[in-house]
């Protein structure tokens, strides 16, 4: 996972909001829909991008898939990049 791919993924306000929520707790797409008031396909698309960069990891339990922020990202030196991204959340009105 490259720092550039992380920055690119987090440049979208919706993906940044998703990561901010997932750093707090593990959530399903349905729960994210309720919180963000977005459609399932839009959330799934954004989660796919985040999963592709390695920022988010899924965990299957029965019929549900739970998503969380990948803790390995913080351990591999990307932590400062993520902290800088979190600092921009105040600039997003929906956040």
C-alpha cells in the first residue's frame, strides 16, 4: 500500500467520513447507510475503493459483513498521513 494510494482514497469526502467512522467501531453497510444517509450501492462502491487500498478490512459473520479500519495501516508508517486526513474532517460540513 502506497502513501499516494492512501491520499487518493482519502481525497473523497465520503471515503474520509467512512474511515473516520470505521476507526471508531466496526460497522455494516446498513449501519453506515443509517449514519450517512447514503444508498447501499454508493457506500459499497466507496468501501470497495478503501478495501482496494488496504485501508479497510471486511469481516464476515453470518449474513453480515463488518468493516473496520485496518490497524496494520497505522503500524506501517501511514499513521501521520491518516492523522492529517482526520484533521481535515472539520472542513467537511457533513462530517
